[in-house]
C-alpha cells in the first residue's frame, strides 16, 4: 500500500516537473524570463507544490531543477527553492482551485508597473480578455493590482493576501518594477492567462506611447 502510494506521488511529481520545464522553455523563448529571473510552480495536492529551484537559467531548465515545498514554503527536497516561494504558497493556500502559477519579469510588466501611478491597472474593451477564465465579453474590465516591490517576500505575501481577502483573487497582479504573477486551474490555463496578460500589458504600453 505504502509503495503504491509512493509510486502515484512520484508519478504526479514527474508530470508536474515535465510541465514546468516545458512552460519554462516556452516563457524564456518569449523573452519574459531574462537572466535567471522568474519562477513557476504546480500544485501537487493540498499540502505540497512543485516549484523551480533558485537562480537557474529558465531557457536551460531541466527536471532536476524542480523541487517540492510544503504550503508554508519549507523545502521537502535537498535544494534551495525560489526566493519568491511564499508568493506561490500564499496563492495555493488562498484558492484551492489554483493548480499552476507563472511569474515572469517581462519588459512590458516592468514598464507598465513603473509608469502606472495608481495601485491597479484596468484593462477593458479588448476581445482577448475573453481568453481569461470567467470573462465572456470584451466589455468586461480586468483589474490587475500593482504592489510595490520589496525584498521582504513574507511581508509582500501578507499584503497580497490581505488585498485578495478584500478585493477577490482575480487573475493576476503586478509587482512594481519587477514583474507579473498569474495563475490558472492547471498549467494549460495558467499558460493561456500568461500569454493573454502579456499581450494586454504590451497593448497598454504601446497605446500609451501613441497618446
Ligand atoms: Zn521575481
């Protein structure tokens, strides 16, 4: 019984690692994860997730660069998890329906977050909004909160959690001068959300240049 259980668990971890490596190479190829930035994760169950280790080139990531942490961000394997692990576990703890999280350091996420004075970005009127789960019309408005950057990740995770408690979980948030967090029910949905929001950020930046 214990052996069979272990096998299922191991298989689940291998599947998550494969999905994370594929997503990582795709994200790097799009230019959204420069240098060794960005981090990605998948939920394994209610207690654990698989996450990228700290400081690797995301274009060359391999399955040995994925490790397990518990939902308090404590390592379950002998490796150093991403410095931003607590921002992943905060989302998994808050929202049981989240199955995968992608965090990028794209140029447009940095530009838009640095040049928006308000504490959120509102995007509306675009057909591509319908690629986001739960949005059925271009007339919807997407609210993306913007948090100030800090090296105190635990404090940032608390601020994000308090904002979500107040305003709802939403689809994504920005960290000013830093990057984007988005998520989905599974890796496919998280990838679709990432591609959509990166498009919306590029649109926002380029249309502001024409004004
Ligand atoms: Zn980051």
